[in-house]
């Protein structure tokens, strides 16, 4: 498939925003349960939610560059009963709304206790709003991943690993950003977020490598023989049936040599996993916010490459016909 950078930035930016929100809410729950020191700084949560909202808005803005008629974008939500894309279009603004309310409640101090749980644990209004946000966040991860995983004719995508990778990579990048944010603001959560970021990085590495191994071993159901109904063992195509390019030749193939895709795989494995893990380790031991910020920036650059590979690796069956230029 042809990787569209508008979609690449959409999926990577909103993934980091979702992960950052999950990190903030996790720290609030841990503090409420007494597993972390009380987090009573409303500005910290307010600015953190604003940062997550900026990432989500950036991804939403990037998606408009993929539309032929942006003024008709509202119509994309009309098929929510059958389309995962329509469901994503609904889930993303709903999640952004929850993040906005969550951040505003913290920032302005509108956080009353709405219930007292067993053991005297106070359940605040932000915890309830955050729980709704978590449900919407996970729904958004599911919708985004299923846009691609539901396409059975693209065998590289038609796997539960697609959804799992969207979830783990987005969450890992968000926790890496939360680590840098905590160090920059001077909060005592740097090691907490950093530890979770390393755990999520390890899980994301296992899932992404599993998908690469799976795709390398795929045996495609469609062949040149099945496409034209001729079972001869030797078929050679000498023309694509047209003298110039078309929408099919531009949008369903990346047009780059296979060695570039292979090289890009190794690049993103280094930039998404190895280098950020090393930078996180240095930042957590030396206590430097700069190292942690660099970890996120390098990781995000790697995620852009990773998402390019994700699209470029998908072999559309129509390329059996358009393989010869």
C-alpha cells in the first residue's frame, strides 16, 4: 500500500495522546489507593491533559489532509453501524471531550468527593470522568486498529496483532512522554512512569516483532494464476494494460524498492525500542529531563518510520495485475 503521511501522523499523534492520558489517570488511581504520594497539584494534571489534547488535535488536523473534500468530513460518521472508520470518527472527538473535561476539572479545582469506597478511599469526580475517558480511549484504539485489521484481503493487516500493536505502541510512547513531563515539572513520578514505559516498550517490542515474523511467513491466497484463472506454472506479465500511471498504481503500491522497506524495519526497531530504552535508562539514573525528552522525540521519529513500514508491507491483491509498468 502507499503510505499516506496524513494517516501516519494521525495514528502516531493520537496514539501518543492516548498513552499520555492513560499515564496521567494511572498515577491518579495509584495515588488514590495509597500506592503513590498524593498528587494534589491541579496544574500538573491540567497541563498534562492539555498536552494530550494538543497531540490529539494535531492528529485530527493531519487527517484532514487525507480528504479530497474536507468540507464533507462530517459525513464520515454516517456509517457507524458497519464502518470502523465511522466509529473512529465518533470516538476521537468524544475522547477529546473527556480529556478536556478531565483537565479542566483538575486545573480549576472542581474535584469533589462523590463516593467513599471501602477502607476510606475517596472517589473523586475526576476519577469518574477519567474512567469514562479510559473506556473511550480503549474504544478509540480498537476502532483505529480495526480499520486495518478487518480487511481480510490484506493479509499483513488481518490479524489481532494489528490492534495490539496500535495499543501497545501508542501507550508506550505516551508513558515515555509522561516520564519526560514528570521530570520537567519536578514531580516525584519520573521513576513510576519510566518503569512503566520500559515495561510497555518490552511488550510492544514482542508484539511488533511477532507481527514482522508472521508477515514474513505469509503465503498469500491470491496469486497471478488465481487472478486470471490460468493454472499454468509459468506465467509472465509483460504489460499492465495501460501506458501511464493511474489511481491504482499510485495508491496501492509504495513504489519503493524492497530493500528500502527492509532497511526501514531495522531503523524503526532501533528508534522505537533500543535507543529510547537506553535514553530512558540514562535519564532515570542521572535524573536529566533532557535525556527523557530525547527518548520521546527519537521514539516518535521511529514510530513515523514504523507506521510507514506498516502501510508499505501490505500487499494489495490488485498489484498482481499492475505489477508490470
